[in-house]
C-alpha cells in the first residue's frame, strides 16, 4: 500500500471517490459488487437509447479534474462522433508531481470505480481498448490495478463479453517513467507510442486524433471514478455537491506546516481555509505566510487567499491553478522569492526542449529569480520578468510552460514587499537567501 | 570628390530612376508563390553562435526528418557523448560510417565510440522478436535492452535500427529523452528528491552542493565507476524531507552536512 493518510472530512463533504468507510480488502470484487460496483455499467449497457450515457454526462455539467477542467460530456461526444475503426480510452494516472499520491491512493482503495468508469467511457464512445498509464515506481498501485483488472475480467464485467452484451473492452496496464512532462496528455500519448515525450499542437484534440492517430478519450482516474456515481446517483443531485460550475469532489494532497498532512476528498468550491481545517490547521509557532497551490508549477498565494474557493476558475483568478491538487502550507521560515526562483528553475529543468519560449524563456526567467536571490539584480528586473512571462504565456505550446510562470508572477503580485527587500535593500526578511554576501563578492567593473 | 559639384548625387539618382522602371525581384509572399523547383530543399548549413561555438547539439532531428536520408551526423551531444547516425537501410553503412567520422573531425578511437566492440548483440534480436519488431514499442524495447546490459550500448541500438527498420535518430531520441534510460555503465546512484515538500525544505541547495562536490550535474552521464547524480522520480512514501538516496536507500543528509557526506562518498567510490 502507498503510505499516505486519508484525512477524515466533515459529514457535509460527500464522498464520491474514496469509500466512506474503508473496505476490508478494496480488491475483493465480490464485496465491491455487493456494494454496487458495475451497476452503472450494467445500466449503461442496457440503455436502449444510443448516446444516452453521453447525454446524461453533458446534462450533469461535470468537468474534468485535471488542470484543464474541460466539460467531459463534450469530450466524450467529440470522441464518439469522429469516424474511426479503432478508438482508445486512456486513464492518465501518471501523476507527474512527485509529492502527490492522490491518484495512487484512489486506485488502491477504490479500483473498481475507476475501472467501471473507464469501461462506461469505452462503451459510450465505442472503444474496445483501455490503457492504464501508471508510474513505473508505483509498484503497489500497479499490483492493485492488475489484481482488480484480472478479477473483473474473470467475473465478466470487462473483457471479451462485457456483462453479456457482446461488447469487447480490454484493459492493458502500461507503466511509464523517466519524465515529468508525461503528465501532459499529448506527451503521455507519445510515451505510450514509444516515442520521445514532446507535446503536440492542439487542435486536433486527442479526442479526434490521439493514440496511434485514433480518437482517444483521456482522463485522470478521479474523473473516471466519478462517472458511475453520476449515472447511478441521478443527474440532478450531482452538481449540488460542488461549486456551481464544477460538479463533484476532488482529492487534495495537503502538506507543509499543517498538523495532519495527508489526502482529503473535498467538494469543489470549498475555501482553502476549510481544507486546512480538515488537515488540523496550522499548529503554533508556525504561521501561514503563503500557500503553494497546484504543485511545482502552481502559484504562491498570500494568507488572505484562505477565503478563495478551491476550483479552477477561482484559483485561476487568484493566480494559481488546481494542477496536481496539492496545497503546501508555507510558514514564516521560508523565503517566497527563493521558493519561486527554485520552482521556476525546477520547471525549466523539466522542459522537453520542443519550444523556444519554454526551453530558453523559462531558463531566463529562472536566472532572473536567481539574480534577485543572490543580490545581483539588474535594472528593471521586475518589468523584464513580467514582460518575459507574458511572452511565454502568449507563445506557449503546452500548459507546462504557461503555468511555470505562475510562481514568480504571484510573488510579484502578492509579495512585493519581500521582493523589494531583495532588490532594493539587498536583504532577505526570512533570512534564507544571502544577497549581501553575494553582492560583496561581486567583482568590481 | 568629383570636379563638378553635385555630379555624384546626380549619378546616384540616375541609377535609382533606372531601377525604378526595371522588373522587380521582390515577390509578395505568401500572396504570390515563388517559382522554386519541387525537389529544392535549400542549402544545409551549420551555424555558429557569437562565441564561435557550433550551435548544433547533435539532436538528430534533422537526420530523422530528412526524407531521403541523405543527412549523416557525427558529433557530441549535450551530454558529451559521441554519436554517429546511420539511416535505416544500411546498404551504405561502410561509406556512411567513414564519411561521418571523417566529417566530424574526430579520431576514430573515442570513449563513446568504443561502445561498439565488446557487446554481443545477438540477444537484441530475441528482445525485438518479443516485441514483434514494432517501432511503436520502442520504449519497452529500450527498457528491455537496458535490463539486459545495464545500460544502452550504442551497438545494440544500431542493431535495433538495422533489424526493425526504425531510424537510428528516432531510437536515439527516445533513448535520450527518458531519464531512466542511460548510455553509460551505472555506478553508484545518488538521487535527490525535488518534490514540493523537499524544495521547501531546501533540497535544491542540497542538489547544487552535491553537483559541485561530485563534479557532475543532475541527469548528466558520468564515466564508469563514478557517482551518478539523479533526480528522484517521486518522494519515497514516509521518508522525511529533504530526501537524498544512495542506490535507492534514504540517507541521513542535511543541508549543512551534505558537502562532507558527498566528499566521503566520492572518496570511497573513486578508489
């Protein structure tokens, strides 16, 4: 089992993804069937109306849990309507953020919900192959998914004759490793094709031209796991569980200066303060200085943002992103300028090298951050930083480079005092950077 | 200085006036398409930067894109490895090999080039057969080759190219992109976790110190027997931050003690 604690949430937070009471053995198919697994797949198979499942999803207004937040019903419809003799469904469980384990925990504690959701998707769009892309390092998760797929195949829920309907849905498990960017969907498809992982221009979207050129439906496991609940729990009830435009719940990994770091399932739209309360709040003498929301390419938000709702639109407005679904609480001992410089450098190092704004622009951005931390800023450093960031965002090919600018931009936006202390006064209020020492060492002329 | 004042300017204006009525060479592209032969591909040229260094970093993209495989490459990639490209059909292997080496300006015995002789490539065909000689399984094929040899010998990749028909550039591209695939025999592997929690705990400074002390960089290959510095793919569940591992085992390394730790490690493993 992946070692990560699942936090208890208040009763008003519904559980749609993780089981409310942990099952004795999550891989026991008989127990899962008794609890209602594959019931939605059966009703989807028995649905007399063609495209009924897709219509239900469009009505539910559900959006993907990934950083894009695209309405999934539309995606399924586009995939189903594209003329092709072969289609794929891909479960993107790669989870590139090295600190986040939410998808792994979901696949280990509730594997049949993900398998059922993917099978419904395959049935709805007419795909006969489902590919589960996982991190090769997550041996426990791979083992769990293999066991679950084998059991579901033996019981006839998936495989050559899905629930007696004659449809074929075959699952294959592909462990991948070796690149941060594999979390991006077009890069993941390249990895599955055995090629170097570089993103592709979109459109054409993967729903019309994806894996091996065939229409491909690609979602994270959290999205697939929610599908059976939408279809069985009634369309009407689903949007009420989250913020208006973002139906449903999401898994969040909370770490940093909180009492109980771990994974929590929360409805979209709850405030960050409520999420921190789930993790036991911030114990003294720690104080919330900043919040890193969205993983390595996320934004650094000030304590005032504790009232911001956790959903795609609100976070985007605040200067962060849902991203990998991680919140790191940063206390007063951390320098946000240093952190932003380090994160930008990290993102620059992960670049695949395909586009110039990413390969060179992010590197220059990281250098600006490093110069500020070392006490050697050039004139107009902040103007250069915002200009360059705007250029990168404007000419970016994939979301990695667009989001990588968030860290430094959010520091410019929210932590101007601390930034000015570095640039103007050559001091680091948190005492992390040593700008003065570096400034003295600078050669004259 | 002419004897008649204003003669020079009159001459110049006369030329301008004459050109004004001549046919124009400018074409309003893209409204008007230029008249170019269909097989014309321009002139191949290697560019130098302002410091006089060759800008080509031997990425093999041009060799991979060349429709008639007339581009041969030989040179050092960004990892300091020497590579030669051959196209898929190997009929002209001899000529390509010689010409590529000659043009690269390198003497033939080269540390990276010596990958070629000692490796028995018979096992490669077994691996390829398992994957149905399918270039779309290239990642799995390369991982399988690495499991067999411990690294990716260039001779084995060349054999894969020859047997499966996949261009060497494509195989090389996949092989160099993924950080778990390597072209050198492995030594000790020191890995630093750079997850958000570890970054907050100062792991990027630790990585910098390690790079300095071990004389390498994250992801850069090192000579056989030395210490490889890598980035940990994901945080070991339950381990404390900052996290540094040696051959997969977490080490008690702190920001202050990392320099001494790295020096001791380098001293041990270099003897």
